[in-house]
C-alpha cells in the first residue's frame, strides 16, 4: 500500500469532508471548535486539502459534526484504485 497522502482514495475522502462541511453550513473554525482539544482551523484546512490524514476515530467524530455518512463514503471509495 502506498504511503502517499495523495492517493485517489485519500483525495476522495478529503473532498467528501470539505463538501459535506460546506453543505452543513459550518465553517472550518466551527468544526475545529467542535472537535475540541488542540484542533484548529489550519488542521481542518490541511485535512480538506489532503495534507493531513484522519484516523478512523477522527473521521467518525468529524462525520458526526458535519453530518457525513461514513458508510456511504466507504462504499463510494471502495472501488477507487488506491495507487
């Protein structure tokens, strides 16, 4: 499995997070605050631009905040070649 952050699957996840955040009407600042801890707007920017991966626990929390259907996302990216 490649170590690049820029696989097609990773790009699709980043795009889905960004698209759903905008659709939910939340700003990057709103999401960072809702994530709590050391999260900040620049971290959300990095995630949405594909410069930072999210682990499963982070993805689930992000999904709850922005209303992202993780199951649908997994189905959507499952067949994307991960080159």
